[in-house]
């Protein structure tokens, strides 16, 4: 189901369309995707909310080739994403938004943060950010292996692959 609702842009007050879309992810749940983009000020919003309740969950997925970059990832606003090989942890915060993406989309989000570190960080932070970007580029070319772990206390996240391992959720995720 898709429904457009007119409303105000939270940033500038301009009239914008909010799009509400429901989608069923097989073997998972029904989700609500909320999006808005203001053509006047550039404000963007997207969120994914689970329509049903689930048990806490943790998924582990090994990315070992270019084809794995297209694996679908659903992250709720309560989930933590960890990539141990990169020393990366994306933890939820008060304004955390859920998203539906893929492994490559997660890498793009990390690279966006690295760009700001390269611009604003000290020399050590810059070197580390550049090194991490190089590792990500190698991974995209099929070299290297990483593990993506999603832990969600509300059970509303998923790595949609037959190779994803569903584990018992632990509070320390």
C-alpha cells in the first residue's frame, strides 16, 4: 500500500508530500516506510518502522565477494550495526532512523562519515579514515572479507540472505 499525505516541511514549513508505503519482507515482517523530501530547503527524512512485534534478534553475515554487496539489509531505529574488521559500530541514538538498504549502502553511509573525518579530523584520524576507505574499495573489488552484525533488541532488523546466521541476541550487542 502507498499513500501520500500533504504536510509541512519540519525545516522550512513548505508544503511537502509524505509518502507512507507498506512492504512485506518474506520470512520477516510487514514494515512501514516513511519518506519525505523538500524541494525548497533540501530537507530529507526516511524511516522504517516494523508494524509487528518480534523477539530480540542478532544476525551475522560474512561479505566475501562482490555479489554480497547487493544483499538486502533492514535496520530499525533500535539496531546496532557492527563491522569488527573495520572497527566500526553504528549505534542507535535519539534521532536514529531505520532504513532498508543493502550491504553496499551501509558502506556508503560509513564512507560519508569518513569524508567528514578526512576534512575535519586530526592527522591520525585522517590517516585512519583514508586507510579504511581503501579497505572498503578493495572489498568492492572482491578483495577481502568482512562480517556485518546487526543486533536489535526489538527484533525489527534483518539481513535477508540464506547465508545470514541468526543468533541469540545479547544485551551487549
